[in-house]
C-alpha cells in the first residue's frame, strides 16, 4: 500500500478518546484475537460511528474503490506483511505494536478502478448470500426447537387420557456390557450435544484417547444410545444420543451406553431425548454433585427417567416429520459450508 494514496482522517469533532468516523472511511483495529491474529480493518457502512482513538482511521483516495481496498486489507495475505511489522507480540493495552505510519507502509497491488468495483460488488453479493444462509439456518434451528417442544411437552397432558404411555427408562433399556478388552476397535466416539455421536477425530481433529488405553471403553453398535452427563447450553442435563453409524465404535466408560429391548421406534426415542420432557425429573430428583459442569447421575436416577410414547403409528409419524426437519437443516448447513469455501477460494485467488 502506497502511503501517498491515504490520509489520516480527522472527520468532524471527536469526543474524548473517540474518533468520529464517516461512512466509507476505514478503521484498523490492531488488537490481536484468536480469529484475527494481526487485527482487522473494516469499512464503515453506517452513516457515522465513534471509534476508539487507538484505532488507525483513514480514508481511501478517490482513484481507488474503497470496498475493494477494505477487502484487500482484510485477508490472510495482508497478515504476512503485518507479521513483519510487529516489533513485539502485544503491548500492555492488548494492542499490537503497529503504528499508523507502519500500517500505511504496507503494499497493495490494485487493478483498475472498474475491475476493483466488479470484484468488490461480486464479493459483497456473495457476503449477502452467506448472511441470508446464516439467517435461514438460525430460523430452521428455532423452528426445530419449537416443533420438538410442541410435540413432547404436549405429550405429558395426554398420558392421563391413555393416548400416550409412560414407563421408566429402565423398563425399555438395558446397559451395554461390551468392552474393548482386546483393544482391537480404534474408532473412538465422542458424544456431542450439537453433533451427536461422531468419531472423536472428526470432532477434535485428532484422537484424544491414548493408543493402547481403550481396553476399558464400551463397544457401541448401530442403534445403541449413549448418555453423557456433561452439561452444556444446548443440553443442560447432558446429551442423550443414538448411534447411527454402521461401524462399531468405542466410547469412554464415563458415559452410559444403553440397548433398546422393546419395540419402540428408536428414532422417536432419539428425538424424545433431544427434548426437555425429561429434564424436570432430573431437576427434581438429581443432585448437583461436586462438579458444576456434570450431572451427578446414579444408575437409579438414570433408569428412573420417565419415557412417554404414543402408539407405533404416531411414533413413526413424529420421527419421520422431525427427520425431515433435520434433513432440511443439514442441507442448509451444507450449502453454508459450500458458500464459505467458495468465498475463501475467491479471496485466496484474488488477493495474492
């Protein structure tokens, strides 16, 4: 970036410790973060905003297209230049030691104004499409939660009219006793509140279980259920999921593994345990225990969890309807992943 193309912005009257930034002007935040190790630079799209005075604020020469320059200043290639400018890691105030003059010395390779505009406008449209997809995914998640709550909260009032049955979990499940005693199975599974029962390597990008230290792990098969007492925002009493992969897996003995022993639609039960219909029982009967992040789950407490279900035809209908909602959500998420990969690919190819 050539310094003569840019000037420090003194837009309007500044409040104490703030700079008044106008629409179309830029601010570089040289604070390090996990996502932006060397800070970030963005164009202001609102009419005006007050920006902390420690940010480097400036505007672009009229010969260049501001949205394009803002994108060029905010990509991984720019980080390589900024890394060389950092004289030490982080200052006492949490900011990188990159002065305004240093930032103005970075180099940009800019095409013609018309080409800048075409590229920036295209990427802006792509960003708008990604934002729409994010809203769609949020709406689908909210809709799924609403449908689950409507079905399973309503079910409690129907047991009195004999339309639905209520049993204890121990009446329909038995605990898994299979152990990986010979250590042959290496497919370590984790029980995630958000993603369900998935291979540990897919979740953590590495194997957490130590080689040769899984002899005491439970062996689970397709259709088994696993309860993890670890609390989270999406599973306040721990995730309770069904294993749907075809290959056998092994799972930590800290989890409880169960096999269904009666003729109830397992997909229906999987959705039931994603609801909060059984949470009140744990709240009323459980102990918080020593650790605040785990449910103090005894065998008696677990096996006493109430399970409510209708006739088989209704079970199938509920499971199929919720499966369709889940499939729609997966398709939307896959589309989101594709859009993000597309944007990342364009950014890598354009700003080299």
